C-alpha cells in the first residue's frame, strides 16, 4: 500500500470490518474516489493502525468477534480523540446509539448503505473534525494515573511493573542450576528468569503491541548473554520460530482456499444444544488448541459461533439472548486458552514447553500422556462453570447448528481444485510430522510445504508478505526467552527444590502444571 495520500485534500480513512469481502469491496470503492484507506479485520488491529496511520475518519463495524464496535470506539478515542467515527450496523440499534455517542461516535449508518450516502457522511465527519481543530479546546490537564493506565498496547504503568520484575530477579539469592546450566553464569540464569517474568507480564496485560513484546524478549535475551551475540541469535532463530512462520503461511493458504471455514462448520455440527456445545464441542476445541495457535482458532470459529447464535434466535423469534451469546463466545475464548501455544497445557506438542523442557521432535506420545489429560481435566470444569453460571439462564435450549452449518456450507459451494490441493499438502505435512519426527523435525517439512503450495498457486508471495509478522516476531521472542531459561537449567533447579516426600494433597493442578512444563526427569 502506498504511504503517500492519493488526494491530500481528502481525509485518511481507517476501515474496520471482520467481513473480508465487504471490507475489500468498500476499500476499492473509496480508493477509486481518491481516499487513502487502511483496513483492519478486528478491533486490536484497528488500534495498531490508529497509531501508525493516524486516520482522520474511521468506518467501524458494530458487530465483530473479540472487541466489538463499542469497545473499539472507546479505545480508538483514547488514541485518536479527534478522529471521527462512523459506525456501520446490520440492524436498527437505537438502544446503543446513546451509549455510542457518549463515547464520541459521529454517526450510525445501517448496512447495507449506498456509497453516496457513505461519502456524504464522510464529508460531514471531516468537516466536523476540521471545525473542532480550528476551535482547539484547551488541553486536558495531565493526570499521572491516567497516563500510567494508558490504553491497550500502550500502558506505561504495566511496562514499568514488568521492568521492576525483571530488575527484582537480580536481588534474589543465586538460583539453583539444573542440568545444562554449567555453561552459564548465575547472572545469566537470573536474567533468564527476569526476561520470562517481563514478557509474561507484558503479554498478559496487553501493555505493548505483540510485535514489540517479541522485540523486548529478544532484547532481554541479548542483554542476558552479552557479549555472546552468536548464542543469543541462535536462540532467536531456532527451528521452532521457523516452524511457526511456516505454519502461519500454510494456514494462510488454507484460509485462501476456504478450508478453515469448512472445517470450523463441520466441527460445529456437534453443538446440537447448550450441553453438547459446552461438554462436547468445547473440549474438542481445547484439544485443537494444542496444535493450532489460539488466535487462528478463535478467528475461524467466532464468526461461526455468531452465525449459530443468530440462527438459533431466528428459529425462536427472539431478538437477543445475552446469556447464550456469552456462553458461546466466552466458551471459545476459555477453551482456546486451555490448549493454546504459550501455555504448558499442550504437553509434548506445545513448542514453548518443549523448549523449556529440552524435548525435541514431534511425538504424539508425550502430548497424549501429559497434555491431553490436563486439557480435559481443566476443560470440563470450565464448561460446567459456564453451564451453571450462564447456560441455564438462556431461553434457547436447542441450537440451530445443523441448519446453520448446512446453510453456510451451501454458501461456500463445492470444494475447488485449489482447496483439494491444499488439503492434500496439509495432510501430507501432518503425516510427515507424525511418522518421521526425529529424522525431519518440525521446520523442514513445514518450509517444504510452503514452497509446494507456492509452486501450486495456492500461496502467493503477496500472501506471505501479508502474514501477521507481529505474531511471528512475538513467537521468536518467546522462544528465545524459553530457550534461555531451559539452557541455564534454572527451571529444573527450582523444581528440584520441591521435597520428594510431599503428601498426596500437595500434588494439585499447579504442581501438575509445573511438572508438565519441565517434562519428565
């Protein structure tokens, strides 16, 4: 996308909508009329672009998975208070109009709206913005506590807290070293623990954009091992980071072929009622989180869950059912986190756990013996909580899964030749990972799959350029920190301090998590 504005007299536009085809068509229409347009498929990406591109008018969809339009509007106004926001809604949302206007919304437009109506609203929004700029209200008084709290992706107070954790580790007693830690100094072992505390704090709180968190992790590893930059570089470019890049590229090809939508809809067939959704579909979904990044899982399944919600309401003549909506979407988020990359619950299949424990290869046995039971043990109580706290309050008992899945699959049509080609390549890749893990490893077969998909026309270079490189950078940083902690041996040493003759009651879920993290002795 060119950085220069096509017409400097027109406002910069940020288009935020989770429907790819609608977003692409509207962007083309606006660009043909001379507008410079940046686009985002979700609220978090919109906040990043608001900082980078400084839009003057934002066209925002009201209903999106994750951060909805109202939440995104609230955060956008913290970042770009003078940007005018036009919200697109698929229904008459009178009940939300006052709440949205209190948060700084300029105007509601109901989907589908004509391009001329939208252009007139953009012109009015830009004129209103220009008048406000001329008026120049007095600057708001600086408040330290507000500055420290900040907004998502820019929270100075939490960044300071993470740095405090990083520095506090150096005041602790010398940590014990486990196997493999002899080549490192105690200061490097402390730095490994500090880097782990720092990136976990930043990631859990959203204090910085994910790509910046990856850079922080890489910088912490570099400082810990300075001046041995070669060892730091090897930790940052291990096969796990290369594998993650290749896996994201393969997922991009599957997305272009529509396989993710087909697979998500087929899995959703199991959700014939609230209980089936919570106790059958969600545990299966959590298990999938041991194989696939949680962001990809939620991005694929959230639209399907929303379609399931709408279809279930239509069949019963209801306008809304808040407990059902919360059950469907919170269930997805909780289940994805149980088995997601970045947690120890994936067992031997979890790459970060493999890095910490020193396990190599790609074997089903460690995951089946350690990760799978943990996912199920934590997933079922989570489903029970959602059922008793929210599910029983819903007026919808039977979900319209079968009908919705049939309608959505019919709309996708028959599988194309490209879709079958991608299916064969992905199946072959999974077979190689399963049957030849020790000989070929993770990264090599994944890179070969990327090349084959490119040669077959299923993955363009443009698609690779458009990958979420911030996630790849985050993963490289996490793997570098995990590798440093593993190689110093400090985690194994800390676990070795736990007495071997503890009573049985002491072996609770936290103990199981710690044992799963570092692997068998």
